[in-house]
C-alpha cells in the first residue's frame, strides 16, 4: 500500500492513470486489505477528508489514508502467496 500511496502522491491531479497494487494472498502486512487502487484524484480526495497523504506515508500508515478515501482493496485470504501484483491502466 505504501507503493500505491507514493504513486498517488506523484500522480496528484494527473488524470487518466490508475494503479492497482496488491498482495495476491489477500493481505498487506498486518492489515485486512490486499492493497489499494489509486488514481490522480486520490490525494485531492484525501484532502477533502483532512488527510495529508505525505504525512501518512512518512508515518507508514498508508492503510489509514486509504481507509479514509475508501480506496482499500479487501479480498479476504486467497490461499496463495506467490507475489505482489501491480497493474497500471493508462487512458489516452
């Protein structure tokens, strides 16, 4: 999720790019979320909730940021743990 939050910060206000970043086992660290789905509106959406994305990233609390913006990907345990997955969609 930290990769997704750092990506969202760099992407701030750039439209047409979406990132899904997740662990295929269904969990990222000690959380119930597999990861997050972010785009160019993620950081500004967080600002609307009073969230400072950079502070959350520095505090290693990307989960807290995404819980506020409702961008967590929660799948539940998948029974496999092969790799993490990142997918980037670019709309021209």
